[in-house]
């Protein structure tokens, strides 16, 4: 699975399994990846939360904005329904209260019409229509008596349903009006219809009195989308709405809506259950959502600020972490290399001890055999070439002496591997150490001066470690000085009641300040290719461990002086093993 | 009361036969009565037969170790002076031996005159102690 491989590869890197990649860039890559992961982990929930918050806030804000519209619409619808119901009831009452004969009488119907018109606004005319569709009598401003309605669809509908409320129309009256017609059944089964016309300018008054906000547009339409009142946005009475009617529902709905002119709107609508009308209101969203937009800007700003903060924090934190990691890696590597070095020295030491011991016994035999030969020759006065043989034997014995010196030195070196604190004569350790290099000094004609304070107090320290320290520094001095004119001086003195000072000075090539600054750092070397860069760092470590101090002074071309101060008593931490 | 060199009695215990015979001959040439043994047990037996003034004892031997022999000698024949011979460059064994009661120690290879001088001192001590 490639994804899995990808993940595992990256995590191997994070966990440092890929040792081969242990380069400085690795830490940069590691840092980048960790920062990315951390930012992702932190930003993802933040984003999700922000989006959820955003949605919820938007929803609740919308509801908050919608509910006044809903209330207003319901109120206005009730007013409309009441208005229509009242007029319908009036017509029904007139039809029930008067007989056909009463109403057929022009005077009587006129009188009734005047009363109705006074009591209820909006009545334009009133007419009685017989079962055959002929207008029997009429009260109103038009001459409609005798008009035959039998072919008109509303007449059939009123016969069928008992009552009828028409859409708004202009008709031959040339102003918007609607018709309310009520069928009256007599006891003998015959029927007649009472028809009233209502001036729908009353509707505009109803809407105007609803208390609309200035940017709100409310209007009445029929189910086919034809305006029944004048709309501010979409035209006059009887014009068609420029958009599709929403699905019929008797509940009040509010929804967002973009009209054909591209305005973002809230649209609220409700259908009338009894009649063909729907009441509709629109309101621009922009004005309604002004608070919302400010809120959204704040939200985005806070989100971006948060992300920025996380980014910076992650970056800084990871920087610190990675630096620690790098340091600990380096320390671990140094410790490993030091241990390796110590182990190497220790096995060399053991080998040297073994060799020295094994060689000493045959050396003793050679020594005794040669000695015996000399003894025997000494007893024979007349031996020919006696002088020559004696010379040869003396040469053998001298060589044995030399070998003895070597093996004893090797054993001395081996001894230093046993780490232990003992009472040490620093002068003796220095002499022993320098003796390793005396041969080289002679070959290269380097002057080796020992200015040792005598007596020098013994110190409690580790002999082997001290030997290593001195050897490292003297070795460096040898590397620095030139043949013939090189001069190395080793000095000891009692620095104070509790401190012994040792200085090793050479007149070699010296070092510049840059080199001097890094001289005790691990892996820093000027011996490109041949040096490990560990010598002086180990030296430094040992001196510190022994409770001492080391300092260096140098000038390019003039030479270098290392100064070491050792305490007379071992530090508490030093092992006594 | 000092003894002449030809009255000195020395027992040499070392596992290196060549070393033992040669050194014994050289000591004999100098008039010192020298007997030898090639291991610790034999050495202790020889010592029991006739106690010498000085025991020259190798520290590193197979079988009974030099320091064990030293302890046994010091227990049973406290008058016998022991000079340890050591192939180890270290003075550790020597110093330990001195603590156990050895007279002195010498590191191999050594100069015969130095050894004889040391034997002389030991004999003087052994004879004086009796």
C-alpha cells in the first residue's frame, strides 16, 4: 500500500532509524515535517470548528432574521383572510336575510347596497343573478342589469361550490377588483346567486398598514404568479411575476432566493387555504446580513491569526526540540567514539601487558645465559680473543637492558587502563610520558626541557588518564614544532595549597583565534584526514572529570602554551574503582 | 653475625627451567649454595628438607601461585627471607608480596650483582633473626 509505505518511511526518518541520513539537512527536513504535522494537527480541528461555528452562526442569524418576516407575513395573511371572510359573510348574510323577491326589487337592493357599502369598505356593486345566469337586479355605478353570466366560468363554479372568490381583474370596470359570489338555495330547491364586487385597492391598504420595513416588498399573487397587488420590485397589479412560483404550501416558508435581476433576497410566502391567493414578501439579504458579514470578517481574522500563531509556535518549538535532538545525537556520537577510543586503548594496553610479560621471561633467560658466559670467561684467563667475546656479551646484556626498558614502559602504559584514583607524583607521570617521545625528540633534534618543581605535592588522581592528557598535549606540541629548532618545555609548580599547575609550552606554528575558539570542541581538527578531532576534547573531558581546569594560549608563528591545573584531592564524582 | 658468601643457602623456585639452571649456576660460581625447584609444591618440599636463608620465588607460575607459596613459607618457616621475582613490569605484585612478608622484589630481567647484593641483605636478616 503506497500510502502506508509513505507514512512508515517518514516515520522511520522521524525516529532516526535511517542512520545514513544523519546529515545536517536531515534535521532541517525533520523540522519541516514535524512542523507540518503539528500545524496540520492543530489547524484541522480549528478549521472544522470554524466552519461549524460559521454554519451555526449563519443558521441562527438567518432564523433570527427570518422570524420577523414570518410573523409579519402571517399577520398580514390573517388580515387578508379576515377581510375576505368578512365580505363573503356579508354577502352570504344578505343572501340569507332577504328573499329573491326583495332583492329583485331595484329599490330594495339599492337600499341594502348603500347600507353594506357604509358598513363595509370596498363594496363597489351588488347584483342578483337568477339561476339562468341573467342579472335580475343591480345596485352600483354600472349599467349591468340584464347581463347574462351563464357562460362565464365563475358562475358555473359558484353553482358548483356554493360560493366563489375571484382573482383580481380589471374587467370592464377598469380598476382592479374581485368578485364575491354566493349561491342561495331556497327550500323548494331552486337557487339564485348574489354577486358583489370588491375594490382591491383595499388590499394595498392592508399591506400598507402591515408595518413593513422600508426595504421589504410584500404583495399578493394568485397561484399562477399574477400579481394581485402592486409590487415595489416586480410590477403592477395583474402583471406576471418574473419568476416561478414556489411550490404550494399552507405553512409560511422563508428561503433565500436570487431574483432575475440578481438581487440576493430572503423570500417569505404563504398560500391561502380558502382562496387562490398567496402572500409573498421579499427582503434583500445584504442589508439583513450586514452584521453577519462583519462577524464573518472577525471570524476569518481570528482564524488566520490562530493559524499564524500555531505556525510560529510550532516552528519555534520544533526548532528548540530539533536542536536538542541534534545536540543529544552529537553527544551520543561523541560518547560512542570516546568509548570506542577508550576500548581501543584498553585492548592495546592489555595486549602490551601480555606481550611485555611474555617477553620479560625469555629476556631474563638471555640475560642469565649471557651473564653465565661472562662469568665462565672471567674464570678463564687464557681465553683467546677474550676481549672481543666480553664486548659481544656486554652488547647482548645492554640490548637486554634496552628491551627491559621498552617492556617496562609498555607495562606502564597498560597500567593506565585500570581506572583508579591513587596518590600520584605528577612529575613522575610527566617524565614517564615524555620518555615515550624522547627518541623522536632526539631524531628530530627537538629540545625537550623539563622544569619540574621539586618537591611537588602528590595529588589524588587517575594516573592513566593523566598520562593520556599529557601525552595528547605533548604529542600536539611535537606536531606543531619544526625539526632542529623546536623547543618544548614542560613545567610544574605548586599553584596553591590545593592545586598543582602544569604547563606545556612549544615554539611551534601556533594557532589563530578562530582555531583557538574551537580547539576543545569534538570533531574539530586541523589535521585534515588524519585527525579525529577527538584528542583535545577527550583531554578537556578528562581534566574536567578530574576536577581540574585547562587553558590554552597561542599566537600564530610564536607557539602555544597549554596550562593545566589539577586539584590535590580527587573530586567526589571520580570513581575509586 | 655475618656469614660468608659460601655459607649462604638459597632456594630458587621458577617454572622456566633454562632460567633456573642458568641462574643457579651463576650463583654457584659466586659460591652461593643454590638448590632449585620448578614449581611451588616442589619448592615447599625442598624447603621442608632443609631450610635456606633466602627463597628466590617467581610470582607467575602455573599451579601454585607465587604469592600462595609465599604465604605458606611465611606460615611454616617465618625465618626464611623471600625475594620475589616478577616478570610483570608493575610493582603491584611486588608491593602486595611485601605486605605478605616478602623481603623484597626484583623485576626480570635483573642485574646479577644487584640480586647478589639483595640476597646478602636478606641473609644478614635471616641469620640475625635466628
